[in-house]
C-alpha cells in the first residue's frame, strides 16, 4: 500500500526464538498500529503508538512488545515466539481526527512459528 | 466493550445483482466507521469512510450508510461483478481515535 510498507512479508521461525517485524510509513502520521488476523477471530489490536516513544497495549498484547524511536518506524517484537503467535500481522496508520481519522493498512506479514 | 457484527457471514449472488451487506455495533459512541475490502491472502483496501456526523458516503457502485443511534451501517453494492468477490470488513473507530474495532467480515462470491 502506498505510504506504508511491512517487512518481512513472510517469515518462518522456531519456537522460542525472538522475532521483530517492521512497519515503515512515509505519511508522517502520528498514530501507528499492529493487528493480527486469525481465522474465527478476525482482526485484533496488539499495540498502538500515538507518537515517538509513546505506545499502549491493545486487546491481545501478551507476548508482544513494540518500539517507536522515529515517526516513520514502528517495530513489533515477539520476545520468544510460540506456535499460538502463528498469524498474519498487519500494520496500520491513521490520519489525525481533523483529517477524518481514516486508517490505511500495510500488505501484511505472514509469520509461521514451528 | 465495543462489539461489531456483520451479517451474513457469506453471500453468493449472480452477476448483475444489487446487494446489501450489514454491520451492527453495540456502542454508538464512535468517531467514524470504515468499510474495507480484503482479497484472499492480501491486505485491506479502504472502500468508504463515514464520519459519525454523516449519514452516507458513495464511491462509484458502492454506497455506505450510517445510523449511529441504532448502531447500524449498510454497504450497498450495485450491479455486482465477479471482480467484487472478496471479504468485506466493517470497522468502527472509538471516539479517542485510538482503536479500530473490526467485525469478522462478509465473504462475497459473485458468479458470472
């Protein structure tokens, strides 16, 4: 998607290893989000950021941490990956309230934990 | 806790038919509502964004309505085409703008 890229697109990792997913935006939006999508559960919010070094937990934050050292980058880390974290991860950015608050999503990262 | 429900979960129609997808939400204190399309194995594409003060938005063959007081939105697709086959997701933003809550989607199949 224009203005937001995720890396890697696909990753296979072993149980117990650390994994970091990267989200990069060129829109200079203040808010960034990490979601996971699973069959039967839909999209659920993991963590979000409302500015550099400002983050907060979402609905399913256990086992995940995030960092935002620059406006354009939002990192999601699985400290010790488990099979339950096999999922598709989406990053999103949102406009300010004054601009309408619309969300734009990245293309996703498919993570498999074996 | 905000909950978003989409009915039906799946829908199959012949090409050319007009159709309506439904979305309901439990807390009317929303900032906006957004409809997305997702193709298999792909990301989400934004279709329409309706602010809480608006009643509807239109884009081409798509029209989305919002009745915030009753907690309902509909997505109307006119003259459906096979290329419209996808999963359609409804999502509401809380008033603080800090979270987008999704329904589980309606999977649409349009046959030629």
